[in-house]
């Protein structure tokens, strides 16, 4: 068995142990820190269970470590925490909880060690290590959490119906832990989550999104999203994704299952990036296919305009879930909208003009867009897979060459609207925008170089076409 003494070889644990001895109280490290140590995972969050006043002990321990440490106190829940070196350490007095049917916020009362352990969400989070000198380093495992760790399975310490009814967020947390740890959720829990899935509606969108983000940031998010779909939770949280599920057939012609394709793309992109919002883009890149799906007798199944439709759906989805409607949302929208552009370039002879327009439209997101498109290659045909990736490699090379030559990324027109107004003695009007657009189009088409001199000449020429005088 793992030497648990190693788990608590930190100055803070020595301080707590000494405090226990001096004041004749019991303290334990509980929850995620114990779980992660046994799984040989690094953890920066330490939860300390106290049979006594957790707030008072937190203040005393913090003071003994460093007088400058600031302790944050939550009197309602009897908890306090502070940061020490790389760790966040929370102290809580043993407690028991009760819930009302329309809220996941518990009514908290003082409790025994067992009552506190019993209220934990999952068996793997219910283990504790004693910090008292007489039993320092001993593992207390009342619910056989160690067995679940060894079997890589998620179970609840007590009746799962009560556990999930009391706090429906735990249904999502079960799936999140499965995704993060590459564990399974017991069949019994899956059945109960399916029965109670509508309870998720009392959980705030902010907490739901927090769990979704953690699933997306796991190494293999498809584990989590497959479980969300299997339990029925995904219908309540992201119906745009479940709407992609299924294969239709008319006159012998089928389309691929876009739900499972999406999860494959998501897993692919996670091999290349830890960018959360790029992972969101991968998850949502095909959501426009459900509302745009049509069957054409001549060409089969079509999804015309699904990128544009999907980009509009991104905004509605972010707004519904109370996600940020700032540059992060716009970034995801842009990638969804442009998700097919590089694919088109990869299938044909790539012109400088087409590449310039891609760089101009994608701007700083062009590299992420290419990464998304590469992840979107899920064909099982080895020669086709190799050919697509080779084509994208050529597109990337072309992007680098064109960008070095033309400096299109974060494009700023060489001629400003103010200069056009001054040159032709104009007041603000549509003509200024028309001239600027002509200059931009000429640069993107490669008709002129992206510099002031050539842009100025074109400005004069365009002005003459419009009957304007430069005043000379």
C-alpha cells in the first residue's frame, strides 16, 4: 500500500498535528487531497476536517505558519481557508446537512466525524488521514473508497437517491470525476441519475458551466459527454449537442452520426491544446447541422449554411447558460462560422488571394482555426486521412509565406478615413467607406502591395472615378 506518511510531509500538517496534541482535538485531511495522493496525482487543495471549531483552528494554524497570512472566513458554513505557499487550505468543523426540495443549499449543523464523512458526495472522496500524533498518517476509510479507487468506479457513500436529490449538482460532479480520472460511473448511479435528471433544473447555470468546463479540460472529454448523454442530463444542459445524435436514411443514403463525430473532434483537439475556448469551439462546431439538415434526391444529405446557423446558435447558447458574451464568445463564434473555410482551401489549388482572405477574416485565430480543422478529420480511411493532413500542412505553409509577405493578420488599412476626408475635402459620408473598401479589396486580391504608397495611388484613382478632386 502507498506510504500515507508521504502524503502529510508538509510543515502545515506538522503544525496541525502539534496543535491537536496541545489542545487534545482531532483533525483529519479529507477528500480530494487524499484521493489524489492515492492516485499519484498532484493536488494543491487541502481540506482539513476538525472535530471542533474549524474557524478558530484555521486562524491559529495560519498565525503559527506566518503572521502575514490572511484567513478568509465563512461563518454560515463554519469554514475558513488560507493560502500557504502553493496550497489552498480549508478548515471545516465536522457537520451534518439537511436540504429542502427546491434548493441545493444545505442547512448546516454540527456533527460527528461519521456524520461528516457520510455526507461526502462519493466514496473516493470520503477517505481521511489522521493528523493526531497518536494515529498520524492512518487512513480512515468508512465506505471502502479505496476499493472504488482500485476499481476505477464512482459510487456514493449512502443512498444515491438521497445524495442526488439533496444536491443535484452531484450528478454532474460524478460525471466530471469520471471524465477527469478516466473512471466509470456505476450502472446503479447511471440509472438513478436518469430517474432524477430533471432535478438539475434547480442548479444555477454558473455551477453547471463550471462542471462543463472541467469536463472539457479533462484529457478525454468524450467520457464525460457520453455519460451526460447516457444519463439524459445533456438534454437539459446542451440540447444543441443531443440534437446531433442519430443517423437518418432515405433511398439508401445515410449521413454520419454528428454527435459521435463531434466527440471525436473534441478528443482530437484536446491532444493539441489546453485552450478551453478552442475546446468549446470543437464541441459546438457542428451544432448548426441539426436545423439545416435536408435531403436532396440528386446529391443526398446536405447541411448548407450550417456554419452560419451554428455561429448564431453559439450566442443563444452562451446567453442561456450565462456564459461570457465578450471576446471569448466572439472567438468561439468566429471559429464555428469559419470552420469549413480551410477545408475548402485544402481541397483545391490554394491561391494567395484566398489565403489572404482567410488570414484577414480569422486574424489572430487563424492558427486555432487550422488546429480545429485538422481535428475535424475523423475519416478511418488511412490514405484519405493522410491526404487531408498533407493538404492542411500545405495551407499552413502558405499562410506563413503570405503573412510574411503581406502582413495581413490584424490588418489595418494603410489609408485612414481621416486622410481620405482631408485629401478630397469631404465630410463623413459613404464615399469614404467605399474608397477604403476598394483599397482593402485590392490588397486582399493582390492587385497592390500592402503599403502606404500603393494605397495612396489607388485612393487618388478611386477618387477620380467618383469625380472627386484632391485639391492640387
